[in-house]
């Protein structure tokens, strides 16, 4: 078989992984039966429950043998040979990563199987039922009542499978193989500076819909006319064509009817001059009700415009400075992945107490509670996909993986007013392959969502080999709407005194954002301001850096690294790091370091 044919086949297989059903918009507010709770699990580093001893996948067998874990086989006869039993195994809490739940799984990277059984009676025979996942890290194979539903790749975006045909009133069982092994051609790739939390990290639920239901919609302001609300609604089911859809916004006195076309979709727009625009100072959300003869769904949507004009960022037509902070999706107090409204509220309240009107959710899409809470609290959001450091730019599957991740997060968050920026990548090395990859991704994103800005966390360089003059000499800088870069002058790049010597030569007529800067400090470790790891060093670095970046004329925002100390297997310095990246302004125990107040004062000065 020729190399090309092999490549084509692998891409086709890969595409099939991403060609799942159209993600359900606003599954968040859909009536649902939660499958959260304790799931039995089997740790399977050799993937013994997936492959036979010839390393052939059991799922490819016409009649998979009992040894296939997804058959959930039980000993029926005393002569039966079955070497596993989910129901006698320990359990893990879902949602939750396995690393922070079990000491023995703290460093585990590999395959782990989950099993959950349940009874289910549909409220109407013609209804359909979907198994919906908020997210699972990294490669997830899903089986229902012994049948393969499909696979999802990517640890931070939602996916679903329809189970209507396979569902029984009694004793259904879901079996899920989750594999968080890091792979070179993955997104992210092998090395990152965060803990590779594995497992069913987000909510799982059963969503029952009418036979024909409202599958997908986007509703927003026309970004060029802030009195025009526009959008698109798609139905899924046998009655999707030529079907009436009603859009209601009671508070605005709006109730409009539209008809779907031959593809089951209707596009709409209408004028209203009574909108209270969503902004950090007044995060106004409207109840929006969409209904058809068979289905009805409600959402809470804010209306705002966001654009750039030369070096300015305009929110609802007014200049705004993005007073931000970077955040990892980690529950500071309990450890492990955050995955609830409470976690989101904790993290965003800390950001608010810093004086932030903006957060950078790094380096991957966080759970939906974060963006829903940001909508409520009035915090603008940068969302990013984990195209992080040096991924396999030449690999078409890697590209499709990245594209699918941005596509899924857009499908999830396109109706969230708080989300204003899609970031394509973080600290990626410039090359033609890389720039083509990111440019293609940006083009895809712009096509899919015209109501948000594009950026990426780039790196800065010396201007004409002059180490005291810094610039952005990155071809991708011409593609983005907001020119963002990370800089660590005073930490990885010399000492703090260097900040005074730096000038900037940034020629782009675009808003500039410092997406990262920072220094490590252990809470409670005190000393001189040139003594690394002390709070005084971090404090002084913040003071000097803020002065240094204020020299950039186009500066319109900053999101220092990082709100809270977070776990990383790259940080092993004893008594200081102990598996934590210590660049947080708040320790993992919630203690505010001195630099916290430097940034707070700086943001007050920006009011
Ligand atoms: C990088 C990177 C972060 C990392 C940080 C650090 O810039 O983007 O993911 O944690 O620097 O080194 O602390």
C-alpha cells in the first residue's frame, strides 16, 4: 500500500473522529438527567481491555469476546473465564480528574476505563436521547450497552452521541475508555507547563429532546449596527424543513416568527433600539426563548459589539483597556481540575478583587461554568486552544485536531457576550509551516465566527539585534486583530534591572496586549527585592514591568502570569516549587502575595 494511500486513509479515519453529530447549542440549559457521581473504574496501562494479545482492537471483532471491557461481561457459568469485574472495583468521582482523587494515580498517564449503569424511561416514545460530555482528557472512546458510539479527541471541549436506538428502560451501561497519554502529534503535544489531568473532568448528562429539536443557534448584535439583532437557528429531525421557529426576548417586547429552509435552518435579523448593552460595568443578560411546535429552549444572552480601530479596542463603540489576569482551570483549594459554578465564582471573584475586567483562560478552553459566570459577573474573556509551544505543524491530522477544538469551543460559547477573543496559539516558534498552520486556523475561525477578535500569544524579539529595543517580528502578527505577546524580562530574560533599559519598537497599528509576564514567588518567603523566589522580588518585578510596558503606545491590555500558583510536573525545586509553578499572585491556599496589590493599584490607576 503506497505511503500516500496510507496517509489518505489515516486522514479519513481522523476526519471520522471529528465528524460527530452537530454539537447541541446550549446543552447547558437543556433539561437533563445527570450521570455525575461515582463511576467504577479499571486502570489499564496495557490496554488489555481494548486489544487482544495480538494487539488487535476487540472493537474490530464482529462478536467481541468477553475480554473486551466494553462488553461488561459477567460470569454466567462457573466455567466462564472473565478476568475483570467493574462492579467490584473502586470508584472515581465524575466530574473530576483521576490524578487529584487517588494518590496512586497522581502521576498516571495512560488508559483508564469507567463504567456507569442506569435505568431510563423516556417521557415520550418519539423522543430522542443524547449522551453529552462537557469534556474528557484526552482521547475518549465511548461504548453504550456494548456498542461503540464513537471517539473524541481533545481534552477541553464538549461532545455528544445519540443513544436513542440503543437505550433500554433497565440496566443500561456506559463504558468509557479515557487515555490521557501525551503524544507528539497531539494538541497539546508532549511538553506543557501544566499537569496532565486525566479522566472525565466535566459534567456528563443524558439530554432528552423531541424528535425534531433546536440543535444549533447563534444570536448576537450585528457588529456594524448595534440596533440590529441577527442570528441563525438550525433544527435537527424529520420535521426540520419549512418549520416555524419563534424568537422571543420578552424584556425587549420581541416575539418574531421565522420559517426554516430546505436544510432546516433559518437566518433572521430585526431592529430594536431598546437594548441595554452588555459590558463589565453592566453585564446585562436577556432571557431569550426559542420555540417550535415540538421544542422550547431558553438562554441568557448579552448583546455587545467588539472591534479594533487602529491601536484601540472598542467595546460597544467605546475605548477599553483590558485589565486582566491569566488563569489555569485548576481548583485552587481542593487541587485538580475545576469544574463547577463554585470553582468559577472563586477564581473570577479573585480576578475581580484584583480590579480585573478581563481574564485570559489559558491555554485551553475551560469548562462552561467559567464563561457563564464571566457573562454574569461582567468579565471579558480570552479563550485559547492548546496549540502550545512546538506542535507537529506538518501533520494534517494535528491541524484537523486543532481546527476541531476551536470549532467545538465556538459552538459551545458563541452566544456568550463575555467571550471576545479567540486565541490560536501560545509561544509557537516562527516557521512557514507554523505560520501557514495558524493562518489557516485563523481563517477558519473568522469564517465560523464574525463577532469576535483573533489573537495568539506571540514572542518578542530584539529590534535589529539591539537587545535593549524589543519588537514583534512575527509574520502571524499581520493576521491577528490584537497583537499579543508574552515577555519574561526580569525572570527568564535577565534580572529586574533590565526592565529600565528596554525600549519598544512595535510598528503595527493594532492594539497591543501583554498576554504574559511574571516571576515565581513562594508565599511567605521574604527577602531582598533581588532575591529570587521572595515576594519582594515578584513585587519589584511587577512594579518595574508595568512601568516598562506602559511605554508601549499601543498598549491596550495585559494579563500577567498568573492568578494562582498551579501544578506543573516541570516545577520540582524542593521547598519552593514542589510541583507548583509559583508565579501566582495568590498561593494555592488562597493567600495573596505582595505583587497582588501592585497590580491592583495599577488597575485602579487605569480607571
Ligand atoms: C510560558 C507559558 C506558560 C508557562 C510560563 C512559565 O510563557 O506560556 O504556560 O507556565 O511561561 O514559564 O511560568
